C-alpha cells in the first residue's frame, strides 16, 4: 500500500439518517455512483459490486463491506479491473464515508487510500467530489 490518500468533503442539507439511507440504498446508489448498478446488503463481511459502463467500457468492480456503523461510517474495499492492476489485495482501495451531523445537516467526508501517486490521488479526489455532489442532490431530494 502507498500513503497517497484522496479526500473529498461535502455538506448536505439532510439529517445523517437520510444521508445514510441514500448511501446504502442500491436503487439510489446509481444516482451518485456514475450510473452503476450497486449490489450489496451493506453488512460487514458482505460483498459489494458495481456494474456499469464508463467511457464506453463495461466494468464490474467489487469489494467487501468492512464496517457499517449507521449513520456514522461506511467502509469497504474496492477493486476495479479497469485499473489494469491484478486482482490481489495490494490492488484494492479502502473507501470510507464518514457522516457527521452539523447545524445544517450532515458533513460527508470520503477517503480512498492506496493511490499509487499524488496525481492518482488528485484524480480520485476529483471523481469523489462528483460522487459526493450527486449524493448531496439525492439525499436532499429525500428530505429531512
């Protein structure tokens, strides 16, 4: 593993339980995960898969739910064959969505470890900022 971590944060005008619901509802996940189909029961030890198409290439990413502390923290591993890396533990990232209640709703901070360079971490941060913006819109539509 490397020490390059990408980090993105957004504030959402919705309570943590509402944001959590948007985060772990597979039907809603496609609205913020680049249109991919997300499959998981979001229980520690369970699989998580992401199927879809990105820039004309189909993909099936996968990982394992490590922690699901409703409504505070969701952590899981993630591997994408599109990375060009072998499907071995060293090629996986750990994604963590931390939810913190604020005066105006919820602050979500997403981190992704194991980026091979600062440039890769910066690219991941830009992608995660897009994801968090879409999650914000989705959660605020749910209300509350």
